C-alpha cells in the first residue's frame, strides 16, 4: 500500500551530517520559517520519533552490551525504528499536507552502516527501501563540517559521556563525511550540501532559500501544488541504488561501545499536535 499520496502537498525534508554539524539548530530555524509562512510543520528524529523508535534508539546507542552489536544488527535496528516512524508519524503527516523535518533519515544508514561500517550497499539499499516504502525525502540538506570540527563539537557538548556512536574514531567520521559528500554528488536533485562552518545565521538563510527554491515552500504563504510542481525536487526522488566509491568503503571499524548514557537531546514538535518521542 502506498504510504504517500503523490498529489499530497506534504513534504519531507531530511537533515543529514555528522555529529556536531548543527542539524538540530537549523531544523529549529527552518521550522520557525515554515510556521511563519503559515505552514503546518512536524519535526522528528531518527532513530526515534516514536515510542518504539526511542526504545530502539536506546538499544543502539546506550546499550551496555553495545560492544557486542554487529554492524548487521545495527543496520536492522535503525531500519526498524525508521519503518515505525514512517508509518506512525511521517506518512500520516504528509498525507495531511504537513511539512515534516527529520533529523536524519535513510541516508544515515547508507553512510554510517554502508560506507563507514562497510556493509554491502545492495542489502543496505534494499533494507532502507523496505523500511521507507515509497516515502522518500523531497529534499535532503547535508550540513558538512570538517571531521576535526565535528569531533571537537562532540567533546564540547555540555551533556555527559559520549554515546556509543560518538565514541567512534576519527577514521570512522572521515568515512562518514566523505560518504555524505559522495552521496550528495551522486544525487544532486535531492541532496544539497551546506557548509556548516559558516555563521549560524548564514546557514539558516541558505537553507531557507534552498527550501523556497527547490520546493516552492513559503513563497506564497502556503504550499501550492502548482508552485511545487515547477520545482525539480517535487516528485519523491527516484530511489537510485547509491553508488559509493569503493575507495572509501574500507573494512568496517568494529563498534566501540558500552555506553549507558540515558536518552539525550530530543526534537520537539513545532505544532500543537503531540508527537510521540
Ligand atoms: P544523532 O545523535 O544525530 O541523533 O544520531 C544518532 C547516531 O546514530 C549518530 O551517530 C548517527 C547514527 N545513525 C546511524 O548510524 N545510522 C542511521 O541510520 C541513523 C538514523 C543514525
């Protein structure tokens, strides 16, 4: 059963990037812009965004047995959380014409599990597809920061110990960064890269301009099918098999884990409806 009605005016915008790239801050800014344009907005995150998804998130990132989790299990857990989020939150929101902003979506699995953990791209792609059905992002904003910046920001976070993913080494995060840049290059119709080292206000402006230009949102106060149809990114992007350069798909780094940190940041819903977190 299709989860997304192609004629629906709802849009899915995903944010991607390494830890500390500033996604959460920029999602909040974009949500505000969209609301000021009288659009309905829901923000969510992956893994998480539903009660089941948040429980899965805890298993992945705050698991005392995390050292023993193999990359395949990790991929399937992320996919499980994603499948739930799509069916419980994203698809219904899109069908009702809402703009959904997601802090991470399928591209995180392509890059973290496919590229950085070196899982075969075929299964990663197929499992992603199974999880999302026909719900592809209309636009994906990759916020790019150099790996050293990303690691420094992780260390600076006021919250307590780094979680299981955050304790990966610099090689892992180099692969993540390169993976995103390659992915964006291979699908420019869906992904745009924003330089995350710029001032917050500059990034905010660039994202808002891209959303207006690519999706026609906020230009006339409401999403209009006619405005949106004039943009290149209107249709759910074709689900092309991701071509990631073999040169960066080196043998997987073993997950270094054993975190027990309780749930960290959460993304709130920007409308009055209650979003299960
Ligand atoms: P966050 O800290 O940005 O919320 O993301 C949680 C961690 O999970 C982050 O290190 C990225 C990672 N991740 C994956 O490895 N694969 C995925 O599919 C997703 C959604 C996240």
